[in-house]
C-alpha cells in the first residue's frame, strides 16, 4: 500500500472510531500537491478535495475527473469570476463583499457556499467574528444565487502541548459547534447549514469529538509540505 493510501485508511479508521456511522466527510487538501499525488488519493477513495488558491486550482484541475472541489482559502474579489467556474463550492465566504461578488457572478446558477468564522479572533486569520455570523446569515436570503451549506472554521494553532492549551482549543471548537447548531435551527431556507467543516491534520480528532461533519486534511494525507501557504 502506498503511504498516501495508508494514511487515508488510518484517518478513515479514526473517523469510524470517534464518530461511527455519522457520515463525516474527509476532504483532502491538495494545495501544493502534484497531480500524481492527487491521483493516489483519488485511487484510495477520496472524492472531496480542497484548494486554497484560485489560480493554482485553475491550472491543476482542468478536468475534475468525477470529484468535488471546494475552495477553502480567502477569495479576492478579482478572482471570483474564475472561482465560480472552477469550484463546486466556495467554503471561505468571509465578508458581505465576497458574498455579493459570488452572488452576482454565479447567476443564473446557484453556488454552494459556507460562511467562514474565526473562532480564536486571530488578527492574522480571515473569517467573521463568531458573533457576526448569525446576523450575517439572517440577512443572507437577499443573495438569490447562494446556498449556505455550512460553516467553515480554522482554529488557532496550539501554542504548546500543555493540557490548558488543548482545553482552550477544544472549548473554542465546542463553542463553534454550538453557534453552528443555533444557526441551523433557525431553518433559513437559504442556509441549510448541513456541514461543519472543522479540523485539520493536528486537531481533527478534537474537531470530530466536538461535532465536525467535514475535516480538511493536507499533511496528514500527503505528508509534510514545503514551507509556505
Ligand atoms: C492547508 C489547509 C488545511 C490543511 O492543513 P493540514 O495541516 O495540512 O492538514 C485545512 N484548511 C485550510 C483552510 C487550509 O488552508
């Protein structure tokens, strides 16, 4: 078995152990990866991929060979016109401005999107402040070409391996899951919010425990990546 295939099997086993039969989806984050590496993940059964740069995705994914491709990185307004054609979903809607742009350029179709939040209130991260999410979604019915299928969250990197730090991150994850459930229970027709996309290589087990329905794994599938985005 290839290393990629083995790592995918191990992650699927963890998902099955922590959240048996919950239908959790594994997204392979393929930024900076070659087509051959992506092909291996696909051969191992992965059907959901995430990229964080529009330009890279445009070059790499000219034919999508029967998979689902999501954008998970910040979207600049001048790239929206490409993003709506390259991606099946845009999971990183972090402002009214981006939502407006997608709404305009996705017409006459409907684009599946997620609202991104910044649970740790980190200045260096994109995403709405947690308390801004509900008012944003409550007003999102005015976008006739957007369907809010979920919430995406990127948690802070733990500062150290202490118990306090892990508890801090896990608490933020639980709060994020609560906000997601609260918004979903509003029953907004434009925001079914079936997905909570949360958890990466280093913290996905905590995210699954907190209620994530989709985890986004890069290094844990493809191995360490060269330093950069
Ligand atoms: C790169 C990236 C991931 C995957 O991170 P890993 O640590 O490699 O698992 C997940 N989500 C987002 C938004 C990313 O940019």
